[in-house]
C-alpha cells in the first residue's frame, strides 16, 4: 500500500481504530495461544493446526500494518466539510436512474469505507467520481461495461 491519502468520515475513523485495537489486544493474544497449543501437539513440520495459526498470525500482522498506515495517512472529513449545495465525500445523495426511473440513496465515502451493501460508495467508484462536485438537478453519465447509465442528482444531504 502506498502513502496515498485515505479519506475517512468520523464513523470510518472510529471503525478502523476499533478494528486495530481489537487486532492488537484480542486477536494477537488468541492466535498466540493457538500457536502455543499447536506446538504442544509435537512435530510442527506436519502440524496443520500450527500452520493455520501461523497463517492467521501473518494475516493479523499484515492487517495491523495496513490499518496503521491508513490511519497515519488519513484525512478526516468533518460535518462542517460536507455541504448540501454540491456532492462531496460524506454527502448522502439521492440519484435517479433516468432509464429505469428508480431512485437510490448513497453515502459518498473514501475507498477505505466503501460498502455497497450498505449503500456506501467510494468517491473513486464510477458513480462516485461522476457525481462528486455536482449540484442537485445535474444529470451525469456513468460508463458501465454494458454502455452508459444516466443519473440525475435528486437530493444532497449531510
């Protein structure tokens, strides 16, 4: 991971800090105990429990490094930074698919927080990129593999 700026909302910052704390204080201890138990089984060269625990330990340590780097490079978006005139990171935006007539509400977040299942889309996603900086009533075109979809920005909230 490069030293790229990581854009986070206050909720995203809190979630990453909680995950980091959990990994450092709970998960590290759990996996160390698993390794200790697995070593007790004897020959570690053919010990699948030991291998699994060591792999999990490597994953946890890698994730800790990633989270620490993300938090070091974080730019926090405060409520004062979020406007209702134009779409920005942190905005809650209602868009209408002009072809289908469906409306959807999305929260624009940084890539570290994106969760499409929770309607949190990244500012770097095709739709996020297309609507960022636009005003209510603006129509944007988003390129997709099957062509292009036109969306109209219906509403912008904090």
